C-alpha cells in the first residue's frame, strides 16, 4: 500500500485545518463562558435579586479585552517582539544553511520591518504624550 500521496494530503489538511481548529476551540469556550454568565444573571433577575453596579461594570470591562486601548508602550512592545521573531528567523536561516543567508532571511524582513515601524510609532507616540 502506497501512502506517499496520503502524506501530502495530510500535510495540507494539517497546515490549513489546525489554525481553524484552534480558533474554533477558543470561540467555543468563550461562547460557553458568556452563556454561563448570562444564565447566572438571568437566574438572579428571576429571583428578584438586585445586581450591584460594580458587578455590571466588571462584566463590561471583561468584554473590553477585545477593544483594548492602544498605547505607545504596546506599540513598542509589539515592535520589539516582531523584531525578535525576525532575528530568530535570520539566525535559523544562517545556521541551517551552513552559515550563508538564503531565502528565509528575506522572509524574516517582513516581520522585522513591521516591528521597526511599530517601534518608531511607539517612540513618536511617547514623545507626543510627554509634550501634551
């Protein structure tokens, strides 16, 4: 039985299916948590128990994780992380290819330059905050 054709199909399915699977799992658990909170609130309202304003504020803030406020410090942090990823890819390419830079170093330029741009935006944003 020849399984060489199956390896290619399995590889494609894993590459494209795994991210979809991971996102699906995260969305499932978030939806389940929201449903449990709504059930708890519904039961409290049905029993006539008042909901403290602090509790409602905490619910609103816990949903605010999706709408995070972007600050210059976050830009600097993201920029440094992307630059570290790019540096890691360059080192991997350099060591893997007998200490010669090849194609992976060019690919590493993408997150590297995005990181540099975020770093510059963060520094400019911090300078503007200091002036204000």
